[in-house]
C-alpha cells in the first residue's frame, strides 16, 4: 500500500509538471503580447529579451491619436460595422434554415441536405479567385457591404449545429400549439425562438467572431487604407511598430476572449427540460 | 437497383399527368397559367402568365444572345483606332451562366405550373372547390412556411457560393489571365491549362515540388495535432488532476485569440529583432534568420509547431468529448485482466478514438492541406529561385493566391483549385471508405 502511494505521488508530480509546462506554452505568447503593448518606447529593438524595459500606456494613446499613417480608430469602426451587420444577418439566415431543415419534412429536404454537404467539400477559399473576379465585375471592390453580403450569404451553409439543436427540442410542444390553432409562423416566433436562445447566442458569437478575425476576404476586396479592417490594417504595420501592433491586438482580442469565457457557461443549459411529460 | 427506384419516382408523376390530364392541363402546358384561368383561378393564372411573358421577353432580348456568347466568349475585338467597342468575354461568361441558371428556373416554374393545374383538375373532379389564391398565400405562412423561409438562404448560397464555384470551374478551361484579360478576347482551350501545369517548364517543377511539400505538410501536421490533442486530453483526464476546468482554460485561450493575431505575434517572435534572436545575440551568438529565404527546414518546422499551437486546443476539446463517451467498462475489464497502462491505451483507447474520429481526421487533413494562413503570415511574399512565384514553404493554396491575386494568372489559378479539390475529395473518399467507422458502423454501439 505504501509503495503504491509513493508511485501515485511520483505520478502526480510528473503530471503536474507537464501540465504547468503546457499551460506556460499556451499562456506565454499571449502574456508577451499584453506586456509588450505597455512598452514605453514602442520598438521591438528596445526590449530586454522578451519584455520591455519600461512600462507605460503610450502605445494605446498613440493608437488612437496618431492616425496619420495607421488609422486604427477608422479600421476599428469598419470592422465593427462589418462584423455586426453580418452577424445579425447571418444568424437570422442560419437559424431560419436550421429550423426549416429540422421541422419540415418536405420532399426536396434530403437532396438539399446532400447538396450542402457536397458544396461544403469545396474549401471556401478555393473560390477566392472566382469571388475576387466576380466582385470586380459587380463593382463590389472597396465596398464594405460587399463583404457583409458574402459573410451572411455563406452563413447558412453551416446550419448543421443549429439543426442538431432544434432536433433535440421535442416536437410535441409544436404539435400541442398546432392543435390549439397556431400557424407554423406563430409556432416559430412564439415557441421555438424563445426556446432556442442558447443556440441563437452561440450562432451570434460565431457569426461575429468570423468577420471580426477574418483576413482573407478583406485583404482581397479592400484596397484602400481607410477602408481596411483591423486584421488587414495590423498586417500592414511596419515591423518596427511592434508595440502598436500588440496594443491593437490586445484591444480587439480581449473583448473576444471575455465573450468566449462569459458565454461558455450560458451555452450549456437545456431550456425545454420539463416541458414535455413522457 | 436503388437508382432505378429513384428514377421511377421522379418520372412517375409526369407519366400520370400525361395520361390523366384533361384539355385544361394541356392548355397550361402550352401557355403557362391558361389552364388556371380556365378554372377561374384568376390570381394564380395571371401570375403564371406574367412570369411566362417576362421570361420570354428576357430570352428574346437578352437570354438567347447571352447563351450564344457563352459558347463563343465574344467575337468582336475591341479596336481603339476605329472606335470599336469590343466584347467583354468575362461579362459574357457570367451572363451566360446566369441565363443558363434562369433556364433551369424556367423549367422548374413550368413544371410547378403543370402540377398545379393538374392538382386543380383532381380537386374539381372530386366535386370540391379549388383553393382560393388568398388561402394559398396564407399557406405560405403556415403549411408551406418553409418555402417562404428558405428562399433567401438558397438565393444567397446560389449567388455567393454556387456561382463562384461554377465560374471557377469554367475559368479553368479558358485562357483567361496573363496578357489575355479584357479587352482582349478570352477563349475556351479545353484541358490546356492542366497540360501546361504538368508539362511546361515554367509551371511543372514548381507544381511538383509544392505538391510534394503540401502532402508532407498535411500528413505531418494532422498527425502531430491529432496525437498531441489526444495526449493532452488523456493527461487532463487523469484521476490525480484536480481543477480540470481551470487547466483546460489555458489551451482554450489559444482558440479565443483571433488567428491572425497569434500568427503575426509568432512572426515577430522569430524575426531578426525578435526576442529569441535578442537572447541569442546577448549570449554571444549570431542572429538566426528563422524565417529567412534560405531557412527551408527551420521555417517548415516552425510552421508545423505554430500550427500545432493554434489547432491543438480544438483537437484536445474534441478528443475530451469523445473520451467521455467511451465505455469505461472495457478499460476496467482490461485492468482486472492485468493489462498495463500502455496496453490499455494501444489496444482499447486508440482503436476507439481512431474509429470515432475518422471523419474529423479527414476534415482536419483537408483543412491543413489548404492551410492558407500559416505561411502567408509567417513567410508571405517571398519568391525564390527554382520556384515560379512561390517559396519553399508555400502550399498549393498560397501559390494559387500568388498566381491569381498578386499576378493575374487567373486560369492557371483556377485549374490549380480544381486540382486541389480533386485531390482532397479523392483522398477523403478513400480514407472514409477504408475506415472502420464506415465498414462496421455499429462496432461500438
């Protein structure tokens, strides 16, 4: 028994060492960025190894005031505009599609589902040449709503998660409402939607994060500096502007991280439990 | 066998309509909406009639020439000297695709028109009143609610998803790009681009080198991410680990940070003035160009590990989920029979994981095969000797980007996308067919 105990302790020590090491690997680059954003001089060459010698909030104020070359506030505004619009449009479309695919057993349903599966096999930026050319022809280069259209139109392709959620909401509730004389639209708006709140929030988050952190499409379609999104803007920064990059990243990265961790709890609970008695 | 059955199902209603339809159905077959009007269904009849007129007008004025232009891609060369406005081949190509789509739509409307009038005939023959137009519109919010809803997503996907795919596939068979961009005339050249890529001195060596590296990259990075993820999941699942949720938060941080930020941060970290090189120079060494032009394998290895850092959390979360659904009795039984930890892992856990995760493995393989971001950020914009518009870390997808967006070799780029698609779909099909999760579907149920 005593020997077993020793083995157990030895095993725990090794396990915890590995875990601590791994946690450091994941935490370190992020910590590095955060601390670097508070560097006083701003240049990466003035760092002592990984970390700046002196700290200040200089980079943050420079980010928002020194807009001659790099107009961060404008980029931020653009990103927010694109992400919010496509988040709402995309979520609406995705939820509606998922609801239909889950609730209506119409004739062409199976073939529609198969088609989306096959289309999903085309990786989305295999089409980037085509999208770029089409957008040039339609004169949607350098237009923000061109991006919004692409993001929100592509959103329903990923309806499967949401469909899975609707499948778990018992259909008996719908049927009960139908017997009471509700139309399908009333059932959808008054019963299904309120119950689908967790999945709606999940979808909103996903649809927001995607445009927020995408760089391929904006890089492709936005050619003027003032129209850039934050991702493209930060990419265009000069190599010496490290602190500015770090500050800009922290400023848009932190809200997303906070969103992730606050909503993570919220996404778990099951609303329809107790609504149907079997 | 199955195909036959489906075929019969498709043509069954048409046969029935031809056999049983009366004169009014025939009227609708000739002029859309006429049958409905004869049944005194004014609203619907007029709607179909108007649609028919609109579509015929479209084809008389635009559609017919659009389809003809689709095949010729323009014949009039523009000439500034004589002030001749030439044909724009690319516009013609797009308009041609659109008019073909509208043609298919026309057929669908035509068919639904005949089906509708046949339904009416059946209702009237049973001495019932046919549905009123107002009620049919009301149905769109009730029984047929799905039609109302689905129309927008389907339209969106058609325009921004299917149209680009068709367009890309067609471009691959033209000579569009290089010097041949409008106002010059573009032509169909069949498989010319593919022949060029495989044989021409300019493209072929680059293509083969990149393809080889692309395979090495996809296989090694998928394997690395998969086993590291599985290892992490097993580690955090150990009984002696307390506060599992807290420890799992650290890897999840890596998902929460937008990908481009972490990639750019890593680029800074390995750059000449970056912290790692500073520490090396302080220790007396010379700065190393980790991502420099001659740093072939260092750059590749760094890419591999950076990609692992980015993707590992996802595969860890996934593996954790699968592990929690695994039947623990098997492990307990093995323990009683005296199997050690390694035996338990290699004979029970691993086969189960491989079984349950084959689809995910395939999608991760495809994702890594087309992993655009990694080398675009770490080492973007390098062109090397021996490569045509590419560097030795570039994947096919990066090369495709360089070719068609930076320089305008559109048709070559489109053919490369087609090749990528064919390769990835064949591989995923083969792996999926050969995988245990396809062959013995209920082994672990």
